[in-house]
């Protein structure tokens, strides 16, 4: 099955990119749930948190630091980080990603 996030990573599909680094990309969510709704995505394909291996521990720590960098670049003073796991947990795309939600507290 084709992964939309892998296609975005490979630039086969356009996205409203906000930041790119060696291991990660960040872009605006096409269905925002907050005034600022960004997705931080590892370039490495991992389906979900349930598919993480011990070797991915460093990558996940780096993902949090990347999210912090994205939030700073977007001038977010406060924000929420969210990872959905599985369909019943709200995950729509089978490629691990971190939602960065910002705006007024009542709106996120």
C-alpha cells in the first residue's frame, strides 16, 4: 500500500512544508484541528508507535526536539503535541507522525 507521507518525503506529492531536516519534515495539516496544526514526520517509515523497535528510541527523542524547533520557527508560545496510535486511537495515516497544535488554549 502506498504511503502519502512517504510520497511527501520523496517530493512526489506537494505539501505546505514549514521545515525540513535530515531525518524529519514538518508541514501544515490539510484538515487543521487548531489555528496552527502542523505534522512532524520522520523520513523513515514506521507505521505507528505500536511498530517502534528499540533501535527507534533515539529517533523518537529527536522527533520531540524537532517538534520544539518547528514550534520555535512558527513563534508558538504554547502548543500541544499529540501522537495517535491505530484507527481506534484516531490515526488516519499509517506513518508515525506528531501533531503540533498551537493557538489559543481554548482552541487546541
